[in-house]
């Protein structure tokens, strides 16, 4: 099966295909390895909000900044709240949320920009990272089950097309997240998934015992993206599961809530200012 993410260093995977299309684009997903954090955050925790030592998280982020060759001054992070607010990032927001949580963009789960020297970053441990790319525009979204069923993927597409970007030019990668075998939910969740289904839809969930369902969040996001007009051939889906791959990733479910966060990132490198 095609895998959009290639391991580049101990610390991260890269979406190689996009880098080949435009050598200014760098997009990827970090691992939990190669950092400074201790205990349950061992070792490359990128989340400031999970109880880890702030200095360690800063050291981890600076270490990544060096490895990626992307200066921390250009990073942008958001206070993720499992909702569907999406913000277009301009020069004034560069650096927000990069080395402390307090300055991160409030109440936001999706970021996009057409500005160079800007690295959009969001934190993950099981939720679905969605990466978006069209010529000279990049975006990223955080889609747990709530963000997914509330249509953050569709929201991003609508923002882009309202700015004149052709939907046929938008590529999307669905990144490492919890797989259907590891993600069991109840009817409260599945009842909200059904709003996206029609008679022809492949069902992204399966009842395994009474009232307990496996839910495939990747498949559900794929369905929503296709319903929003994204061409099937422009959607790539990872095979990596954050819960199955214990040696590579933190997992909120597997680690019972006390764990670190990986960073999803996408940036346009450009002329240094
Ligand atoms: Zn799994």
C-alpha cells in the first residue's frame, strides 16, 4: 500500500511527494523519539499544555527547528479545542505559539497561509492530522471525532475555494492517527457520523459488540473530503497508527491520557528575510 510519509530522521516523517512537487514545501509528522522530555513525555513531546516541563518542550521544539532547517520564529501554533475554527495566518502571527502556549492562536483547529517562511504546527496524539496543499497555499487541521463530524475538512475546502482556488488543485494527506482497530466508540459518536452517509457510502464504522463500534476516522475524513469536491486521486492516506506503533508515537488512548504530543507541520520555505 502507498505510504505518503517517509521517515527522514529519528525525529520525523516527511511527505516526500509534496516536497518533490514544490521544493519549498516541507510537511510532516514528528515521532516521540530524539527529544529531552522525561517520564510519560519521553522524549520528543511537542505539547506545552500536557503537564510536561516547559523548558524540555522548548528544547524539543528548538531541536526540531534545527533538524528541519525551519527557524522557530516562523512557527505558528494554535490552542486546539476540538472545534472547527480555521484561521488564515499572516506575517503578524508568525511566531505565535512557537515557544510558549500562551501566545498560540486561540480557539482554533485549522491554519492555512500563502506566506513563505511560515511553519503551521498543530499537536496530536491519536486525532487525525489533515494536510492541505495547492500551488502556493498550505494548510493543516486537527480532526478528532468532533472536528471530523463537524466537518473541519469541508470548512477548509470552502475557505480555499472562496478565495478562488480551484478544488481540483487541492491535494490532501490524511496523516498518522488512531486506526479503526484501536478506536472503539459508542452510539453517541456513531449517530453523528451518520449525517455524512448516504445510501452509496462505504460505512466507516462497524458494530463489534452491542453499542460498541470500530470507527475509521481516516475513511470518514476521506468521505467528507470527496463530498467537498476533492478528487479521489488527490487524497493520500497514511497506514501509520499512533496507537499500534508504540515505538514511534504517543497515543492518548493507549497511554491512558497521560502522554506527550507529536507535531504535525507544513511550511513554505522562501527567501530569508
Ligand atoms: Zn491501531
